[in-house]
């Protein structure tokens, strides 16, 4: 049975949809920012929420810039 199917690694499979990944990351960042309006008293949670949302947006923007410049396929 192993001889009938080629052996492939995960990086050889067809990649997912980039646009849906970007939209999902932006929506997740917006959801994190919406969680700031909550019933917590401390500001530590706010710092984490804003930091994680900013990190997601930086990753999305960095990916778009690298793809536009041809440095990433």
C-alpha cells in the first residue's frame, strides 16, 4: 500500500488561503481589542490584550510587505 502513494512532507502540500488568514487575524485582533471593555479592574489585562492585538497586526503587515517585495512566496 505504501508504494501506491507518494511520500510528501507537510510543506509540500497546497497552502491555505492567505486572504482568509489575514482576515481572520484582523478579526481576532479586533475581538481582543473589544475585550478591553470588560468587568476587570486592573490594567494588566488591557496591556496584554493590546499587546497581542498589536503583535497580530504587525505580523499581518509584515507578511504583506514581504510578499509585495518578493521576499516571501
